[in-house]
């Protein structure tokens, strides 16, 4: 069967179709004119809609209107433009099927060989602060995803282009192959297209889910790759970092890498913990994180002092750690950092002379963050388990002193109150069971990740002893209640004079009595801070 005179359709085997007719309808106009000109130079007839047609006409690119192709006008303020059976028959016909070809000929339907579509900017509109629900709804594209899916499904006979980044490569291949795109290219474009519409639908689904007060029945969250990582938790594991599409901020948003080796999986895991910890404080703060636990944290009147106090907690564990600070790194701090081995330094800025010092070491990663936006309070914490996800609210914020309850005869002094609140803010970021000892707004010992709480107490006390820190007058924070009095007793023997914990154990009276015997103050917060 030969080419029909009426429609110009040729029976063809998959992979043998020449691009003669293309439908262009895009929201993102980047590169559109050059792409359309390239198609026109190859003799491709261009069909187009509304704003896309006007953009091309203004640049002298001739197009044929969708109304002329379908015989039906755009209606409902543009809500219905391409939703027409002639378009979808022209896209979906299997051209190796004689009956399909005859159907096109019978109805005078001209085949469409290429579709170039990108969608209404739903993510941008939905992510705009103060966007009204009506605006968001109107930014949901209907015809675009349908066109993309139809062309992608029939990629054996049609091509679908969804990204301006693909325009140059598509034109180049068409020019070099007599107006044809290889089967491999069309399949690659189809794969990209289905990912694109899946991401789009997921963003819409997530927006609706976010309007619910409870956890959604289904969670569909799109992610896009930000960068490949040097390796995973271990060198034999591949790794990459993906950011949630449409998130207001993410771990590396507005972050520039100024120096050093490629980032690894463990670097980013520790960086996330370090960033969250220093974000707890308004005063100059420094945190050193190793294996996803802080091995030192402090606040002070200047950053160099804060870092020195944080480092003094556990110099041995700080070796090869990740350092995060909440002020610009100056030369004085850079000299301190340069005197030790650190994997990564994260800061809102680096003075030029500080960079000069730190860049003497070729491998240390220096990250500068210009991100000033805060994550939304509705952001959820997600942990992967086998075949599923555990989703919870983030453990945001800290307890107000007015909501705490002193349960011992002795009340904390004002200085101890400050130390207790500092210690609990750090404790939130330590793996459970978590114990934090602190003095003068600096950690003095950290016990993390033990199955027994008293073991965490012993480790924190031992860390202080190794560091040569006098614990007399220090404070202790526990992320959960003490099931027995042995933990507080061990800390009291070491010099702890004030304790903060959630309370809620059946043996609270025994724990309180042990503190009262020693003249130690204890505060209950009634809020646990497990971090597993």
C-alpha cells in the first residue's frame, strides 16, 4: 500500500517514519523559536496553539493553527485546545497496521510525527507564597500531558520532546538522518516524557495531599537528581543525591562548593545533621558531626571561641568530621580548622583570607550557603524501610521554659537554666539513647546510640574525662526518661548539678529522690526527643 494522496500518510515499519508534521505547544518558550526554525528548514509543517503560535509568528516562523487542522476552535478560555480525536488519531495510529492507515485516510486525518510540549508551570505557581487555590487549579495542564502520553506511547512511529535541553540534539539528528529520528532516540525521549508527566502528576497529588490535615492515604513525591556522589556509605556502593521537586529548600539549595573533593553519601548525611543542629541557635554556633552524631557543639560571642569549645569536647572523634557554623568563617577560625583534618566545612560565607588558608589542603570540601529561606513547618520526616516508608512530623522547635516543671527541691539557677536548654537542643540531634553533658554553653560529653541509657551516661562521662574536662557544675540532658536512678547517680558522682529530661517513668519518684539526696536540680519537659 503506497502513500495516500489525501492525508500524506505512509505505511511504515517502526523506526522508519520521517518527521513531516510537528505539533508545538509550550509554556516554557526558551529555545522555541530556534527549534521551530530548524524544523521548518527541514520542510516540517508546524502546527501550533495560542501563545506558542503568536510567539512564532512574531519571529516570522510560519505555523498552521490547530483550528485549521481539527476544524474545531479553541474554546473555554483555552481549556480545550488539543483535546480532539483528529489529533489523537494522528498521533496514535500504528502505521504498520493497514487498518489504522485506512482509517486515517477514510477520515482525512493527517499524521503527526513529532510533538513538542511542556506543561503549565504548576510547581512554580503552587510553590509561590500566598498563591490562591483557584490560581493553582488553573495551572493544572490537561491537554499537554495527554499529548505527551499519546506520543510517548506510540514512540515507534512518533517522537515526543518535553525539554528545551533536547532541542539542539533533536535538530542535529534530524539534519544528519534525512529528517528521521532513530528508534533509540525516540525511546529515550519517551522515557523522559513519562518521567516528566509522572513528576507533574505527583506534584499535583502532593499539593492536594498537603491541604489535608491528616496523613494522606497515598504519598506520591517526585524527586530529581541534583548530583552524582563519589560513593555511598561504603566505596563499593554507588550513590546520588536527589532533591524533592517543588521543595522550598533542600540540603544543597543555594549552596556553592568552593573547594575540595567530590561529595560523598556520608558527607551529605553528616551535613544534614550538622546544619539542623547549628540552625537551633541565634548566637554564633559551631557543630562538629561524625557518623551522624555531634561530637561537639558550642555557642559563644564569636565563632572562633564557639568552635574551640566544641572541639574541646572530643578532639579524637572530631578527626575527619563535618563542621557547620552559622557565621562567616574568618581567618582565625580558618587557622583552627587548617590545623586538623576535617572532611567538610559548611558556612554562610568565607572571608577571602580564610579561603586562602583553607584551600592549602586540596581535599577539604568548602560549602558556602546563601540559602536564607526556612523549610516549611509542614515538612515531614521520611525513613526508608524494606519495601516502604515511615513518615512522621519533624521534631521541630524546643520546649518553652514556662512549660517545663521543676520536680526537685532545688531549683536550677539562671545559669543552669541556660545550660539545660542548650543541652536539650543539642540532645535532640544525638542518636538515641542520647545523653549530653554541657557547661558554659558547650558540650562536655556526648553519649549516643546505646541500647542502655546508663551506658550512654557512662560514655558521656568517660568522654569528658579523656578530654580532661572538669564536670563539676555541669548540666545533663536526656532525650527520654531515666528508667532507673543509676544513670543520674553516675552523672551526679561526676559533678553534674542539674538535669533535664522528659520524665514519665514509673520510677520517676526514685530518680527524683536520688537528685534530692544530692541537692541536684531536675526539670521535666514532658516531651521526648528520640532520634533513631
